[in-house]
C-alpha cells in the first residue's frame, strides 16, 4: 500500500528516521502473513574484562548461523530455510517463519582476535574481550 506513494522513502537509507516504516512493515505483514521481524533479541552484558552477547536463535542449527567481522562491525546472521515438501501436511495455519535474520554490533573497542562464540539450547553466546587500555609511553626530555 505505501509502496505506491510517489516519494521513495526507502532510498534515504537506514540512518534517516522514517515514521512510516512501521506502517510499511505492518502492511507487508498483514498482506503476506509473514512476520515483519528481521532481527533477533540480544542481551549485552558487561563482565568487566569483556562483553557477552546472548542472542535468542531458537530452532536454528549451528551451521545456519554466521558471524562476520568487517571494519569494526560484527554481524550475526542466521537463515532458516523452508521445507519444500511436495506433500501437503494439512496445515490449518503455519506461523513458523522461514527466512533470514541479521544484527550488527560495533566492535571498535574489542580485541577481535579473542572473540569466541558458542551455541547451546537456542542461545548464541558471543564473548567479546575488551582491548587493553593503552597507557601512553612517558619519557623525560633532555634539555640542550
């Protein structure tokens, strides 16, 4: 419905606030029956020397989850593919969504070489060790 408006709000990018985006997603959900959610819930915990991300990804296999780091940006993505069976299973309603989910995080203050990830019981846990504080080198100058 909102795609018919002659002004293209989608070309402004993600950084611009778009008060109509929520209505676009609701309309898309209503018309297609697919959920409008493309991200997943994540808790961020400061453990002192590291941050811990705990992301809810129930129903995924470990092989369906990818973690990529590029330019101080960590991206967690997961894709669940639909079962394309020829047989009809007499579904009355199908609410489980198949598609891709993605979320990105800034890792500029993180030791990216020490990042570890584990996936247990539908929860992805990513441990992000903080970079050691840089202490500026001090020296005494000799007066000539």
